[in-house]
C-alpha cells in the first residue's frame, strides 16, 4: 500500500473510531470508551506521521528530478583547461569543475571582487585562476628588462 493509500485507510479508521465513541454506552463500558479514545489518538498520530512522510517523499522526488536535469545539462558542457563551459569559452559561461565533477551540479563562477585573477564558486567556495584575466598594458613584471 502506498503512503497516500495508508493515509486514506487511517482516515477511514478514524471515522469509525469516532462513531464508536458516540455510541451511548453504560457506566461499566467506560473503559471501552477510554480504549477507543486511545485508538483515535494513535491513529491521528499515525496520520500526521504519514502526511509528513508523504511531503518528504514529494520533496525528494522534486530534488531527484532537478538532479536529473543537471545531469542532462552536464552532458552538454565542454571542458577547456580546468573549467567547464556552457557554450562558447567565455567568462560568462564558465562553470565550477568541483561542482560539476563532484556534486553533479552546474554552477557559474564569478570574478573575485578584490582579486580579478581569481574566479570563485558561490556554491562550494572553491576558487580557480581566471584564464580571462589580462594584465593592464602599463603593467611590467619586476624582472622586466627591455635591454
Ligand atoms: Zn563549486
């Protein structure tokens, strides 16, 4: 029996138990009424538990569907150097290799605001050297010697 079916069955059992409680019984049958109250309470708790389980399963199914979408997306990526690209090799298409290879997620990279030689991933926090960074034309390396 699937979980929605179990919830329906428990709901029906709860209805029956409520009907039994409303039957007019004499004083010697008071214990029976208490037992029925216990049954009702137990069934209500089971219903809550199954409802929560059902919601959790729906969440997991949605997550699995999203992951499958990412797998299809990963198959379309190309790798150049250490980074993946979704489309032409451009900074806007750069994807995090750790997230693609380990987490099976397609996550874009952004230029570190305080160090433009670095591309960083906001998901796994890994950083990579920025293959698109170009030195300013006025920059000369310390060992630059024109003669
Ligand atoms: Zn990442």
